[in-house]
RNA sequence: GCCCGGGUGGCGGAACGGUAGACGCGGCGGACUCAAAAUUCGCUUCUGGUGACAGAGUGGGGGUUCGAAUCCCCCCCCGGGUACCA
C-alpha cells in the first residue's frame, strides 16, 4: 500500500464516484416526501471571464462547506450552479479582438465548469443555467413583460455618459477622469430615452422587511442608508415671473422662515427656461454644461468650494411672502428630492457655505443651547443675544424670528405644527422622500438580453407576444456601431411587424442590465428544466427562500436589493409567493496578495489551477478557509498553502497507518474470522474503557467536535474550525509517536510478515491506544469533510469502511467535555500574578481563600488594603487593593 | 464627499468585557540521514535578566470598568460600495 498522500490520485477517484452516482443531485419530486427537510444553499453565480480566481475558490469553498454540513444534518440540500454570462467585459473584448462574446463566454464557462468539478464542489449540475442562453433569457424577457403589463416598467429620459468620439454610451467604469477610457475624449452627459423598473414603489417594503431577515447588521445598514428614507414636507415656492410653482422637499420645515435663497440643480429641466432670453443665459448655460460633465463623486464633496450662478429670478417663500433669489448650483442634486431646495444658511452647513461665497443673507430662526435666553423670548425675539459666529447652527432649540404662532416652540415640535399649518393653507404637505432611485435597466449594448418590445407608429410600445419569445439576440458584424445601440445594425432583425396591427414596426434595440438576469436566477434553479414557464410557483415556493446565500460584500447593495425587489414584485403580480429571497446572508471578504487587490496589471494574481495542480483541491479549499475569518479580507501566502498541505498529508498518513494497524489487530481483538482484513465497522464510535493518554485523546476529539460544530453552525468561523482539527491531529500524532516511536512509519505490515508472535503481542499491548487513535482520526476526517471532501472520504473509508459524506455529523458527548479541574488565574489589580490548578467543584469562597493565600501575590498586597475580591468561577480571582 | 468595514508578534491570524498572541507560516536549535529532501521534536511578542522574574504591549489620544484588543468619544491610515464592472 502506498503510504504517501497523493491528491492527484485520490481526488479524481472520488470525483468520479460522485459524478457516476449523481451524488449531489436532488429531484423536486423528493420534496413531496413529507419527511423531506429541504434546504437551499447558494453562492452568488460567477461572471465567466477567463478562468476562476481565488476569490471564486473561497466563495465556493464556503458554500460547499455549508452544503455538506447541512446534508450531514439530514437536510435535503439544493446546491446548484450557473453563469451570469451577459456583460460588458465580453463585449469590450469583442470590440478589441473581434472574438464573438458568445465564444469567449462559452470558453470561459467550460473552464469554470471543469475547475469546479476538479475542486470537488458538490453541485447539482442538472440545474445549471447560463443567462446568455435563449432557454434562460426567454424567461428573463417573459418576466420583463409581466413587469411591463403590471405597470412596473417606465420609459423616460435619463442622463448617460456619452463619448463623442466613439459615439457610444459609456459605463461609469469606462469614464476615467472625465474621459472615455478608449477614445480619451471628454465625456458629455446626454439625455436619452431609457427603460426603468419602478423599484421606488417598493422602497418602504424593502426597508421594513430588512427586519425579517438574518443578514449581517452592517449589510442591512448599508441597504437602509441606500434606500435613505427621510420624513419631512413638500413645500411649494411660487415663481410669479414664469407663473409656475416649484416644489421643494425638506426634512426641516421648522427652518422655513429662515430661507434666504432658492437653489436648483444644474440638471433641473427649468433652469434654462428661467434664463432664456435674459442676460443670464450665457453664464448659466456655461455653468450647467460644466457641472454636467464634472466628476460625479467629486461634485458632492463637502470641502469643495461651493459654486453657482444667479438666475436673475425670484420665488416667494410661502410662509412669509419673502422674495428669495434663485440660483443654480451643483451642490443640489437632481436625483434627490425635487432637484430644487430652499436654502437656510443659518441652519445648514452647505447653504451657509454658499451664502458666504455669494454674499447672501444669513438668518437665524433657531436658538442655540449656548445663546442667552431672555425670560419672555416669544414676545421679544429681538432680545436674543444672537451669536452670529455660532452659525450655522444645526442643533435643536426653540424657534425665533419665525411666526407669532411658532416662536418659542421647540423646533422638533414646530416641525409637525408647521407642516400641518402648510397643509391647511394649501402650501405644502407632509412627505416621505427616499434616496433610492428607480432602476435604470436599459443598456445601449450588444451582449445582453434583448428587451422584448416593438415600437409601432400606430400602436406605440407593443410587448412581443409571449408565444413569440425568446426574442433572440441577432448576430452582428461590428460590436461598436456609431451613434446607436449595436443591435440597431441588425436591420433584418430590427425591422418587423407590429403584433397588434401588422404594420411595419421596429424592435427595441436596447438590452437589459445584467442585474436583471441575476435577479431571478435562483428561482430558475428550482425548476431549471421547465420549458413551459420560468418556474413552477409551487416548486419555487417550496425551495425558497434561500436558507443560506453567500457572496462578496461588494454586492451588498445593488444585486441584493434588486433581487429582493424582484421577489416582492413577482409575488404581487401573483407568479410567486416569496417575500424575501435570502433568509440568511453571508458576505465574504476579498483575497488580496501582498496586501493589494489582485489584478492582471499588477501581476499579483493567484490562479487556483496552479495550487490545485501542485497540492490538490483539498489543500486549495482548506487553505482558502484557513487563511482568516471568511467575512474579512485576507492576504494569500504561498507558504501558508504548503502548511495546509503538510497538515492534510499528515492526517492522511496517520489515517492510512492506523487503518493498517487495525487490519492486523482485528482478528485478535475482535474475535473476527482469522485473516479477515475487513476494517472495523464501528471506528466512528467512542471506544469504551480508555484511560490516561487514550482518554485524553478521546476528550480532545470530543472537544474538536464541539468546537467545529459551533464554529460552523453558529458563526462561519471556518478558520478556527480547521485550527481545531489541526490541534486534534497534533494530539493524535503525539499519541501515535508515544506508541510506536518517532520513526516515519511503524511499518506494522512488514513487521507482522517478519516477526510473527512478538509483533502481535506488541499490537495487543497497543490495542487500546490504536482504538483511541482510530476514533480520533475518524473524527478528524469527519469534521474536515466539508472542507476537504476527497482525502477525508479516502481516509474515512480506510478507517471505517464507510462513506464519510453519508455519515451523520458527529455529536460531542458531554461526559468527555467536562473536566474536573481547571486552571485558576489569580490577578491583583487586573494583572495576572499566579495560576493554580483547582477542582471544578470549588466554591467561590474556596477559590477566594485559595487565591488570597498564594505566595506569589503577597508582595503585591504588602502595605495595601484589600478593597474587593472579584471571583469568576471557572476562570479567575481578581484582588483589588488600595 | 457620503455609506459600510478593517487596523493585534517578523507574517496570516486567535481571544462570550476575564490568562493577549490558539492554529498556521517564517526563523532558530536538536533527532533521523554519508549528505540533502521529506519527516519528527523543542524554542520563538518586545525590553532587561544566566534564571526565577519584572516591565512594556492590540493604529494614536481620551473615557467607562475591579478588569478593555473587545464598550463609548475624538483623530489617523487601509479596503469595499457610490446606482452603466459584476
């Protein structure tokens, strides 16, 4: 028998077993069994580009560990895989090289599939999907049409990055310092007709239902902040000159009386209307043009000097009739609120900065805590000692300089009162505003899902009839046509007839945002073969929600929010009954190399392929989980990989050796038929009657069961779980060395052949030791199986004759966890001064007395008075002196 | 800018408010070997001391507590997201 750990030999053998037996496939009919306990474990699907990287390895190592752990707790686990195969990188590659995005993508998918198999990930491949295949995107289109028919789709104009040289729309990512990454041309902002999904209709529910799901708190916080609910009022400001009213959203109606000017966002559609034909027109036009092309993230910077231009118009403050000058300024955002604000420089930092820069009046309407209050301030507001240097004041306080009805009222109370008053007067009303914007789903790109709409001159926008789906993505010559969406070049495809009136009509040439594809793929997995529907609601509802979703924290907002929205909307439409798709979420951290994000340009990438070739998949997977807490970023180290390889080698060698020992011991110890080489079938149960070092080893094994079970089940602490199995393996190795000496191998088999009785006597003498070792090894392999499925299957079979993945997860027995002694720490002033082994049953009083009597602490008590003694049973005694 | 994370030995990291540094890497020393590799055993936060031991120590500053890496406040640095990368 080969005593060398050889993953290249072990791993393919077990992968073959799982493939032949379709071990990881689950059928939907199995769900009809009342005893079925279905669990859905899912990692975010990969975008197939090139080969998988170590980030993928980590993601699927985590997910696979969870899937195995659940299976071994008796669950029926759905664990599928697919590919998010539409997207920009493949299209960019096509523009550069002429290679069809489909070819590059399919090639990449093949590589991903092969490597996932080589990693031994327990995937149900019968449910595989790829979003670029017509049999998938047919249903993406169908879902779009359901949204369309239910009024959740809108078409309206929106700003895009426009590259005037390439004549194409750019993704934000393609805009570098305001220039197109390919052309280098200054990017313009253009307004184009776009498709939207009305996710804002769901803002409140998306916010509220976060309370019902088991997600990391910081991810929920990010989503809450992204949705950005704020309560306030909408107030109408009249512009007499143009005979229009402008609505403003404010969270601070209490400061309405302090407004001294009015500001519009550069994108506001009325800005140019307001200055048309006036002497302001040129200056305003120049400012707007500049603001529109400026870098979006820089624009919001608080420390950036405020800029703007006067419009030469005024609006009337509805609460006091004051005339406020109008400005356009880029610190006002078109996407938030109404794109126009009332400016209250006395109580808002940004308004204050702007007022300072443009010499505008600053008015105080709330009294600060440090201002001196007159006794009767309501009747004599001017008696206030107003400290102008303290402005802007953003805190709370009583109102002043406002209105007789409100002066003196604490501003928080005045908020509601003023809102009610506005409502009475018809000048405004209570309003909730969300930061969340509608989801822009159309893209002027080739490599995406065609939008199934036909534009007809007579009938308008007509949905493609469902029985004509899919609208197949046409073949085109040039992936970068000038000025239009690339699909517009496929004239035979674009020119069609209207499904309603049969007259000539044109197909929509935009494609869908790839986030649409990935917002429902987890539903398709539940019923992936269905060619009559996107999914059977009964099947999807049975599997959903996903019990454990796992993916990168970089998706914490967009993907997760869109998928949540999809499920709610589809549930409202009536094709699904899933309020929240991801009941539990785990977000993994990034793997870096030498402290930096891996990238091809830096040349610091690590390909899993090389690791797997050199050390095997078990090592690669285990290391990916061992290198740190999986939810945090971690740095990859090649030396660390070797450490894990050494650990796995040792575990496997010890297992192989112990299995051999038992084969020879069996006829003698078990009374089994002579010459039988059948492995001990009960190797996984705790041997009885062990004492001394053997008992200690058994205790260690049960400690490891307890530790690994807790680390995996409660907190996803795979790194410490692996460490626990390492500790157990170290203990096994030490016990084994005590039995047979430190030689590389005991060569029991050879010895038996040569030595006859003497060796057998030795084996008998060591029988109890080997039983303990074998149990500990079976336990170590069993605990490590979710991380290293191949070698543990191999070793466990040798040790017990059983398939480890079919075994129930081991249970720690309390009697082996409890100790009758512990090490008491003795502290003085919180500093450790002594340790002593004491009985676990010692009372508080006994612990205190014992501690106080310790010789080592006496010098620290000398000349001091003992003020207090803290006793923490099972842990420590802390003596507090003065 | 805004939102969310993170910062602990030479390195990756461990530590329900209760022994800082588990486990692994690296380093040093020993065993085995003609030798090397592999394996195996021991030591390894820093400073002082032969040593027992003492002092310091979890990005910086303050606070709460008998006791803080952990909780609170302020600051610095690094990472993710920021709506057309996925």
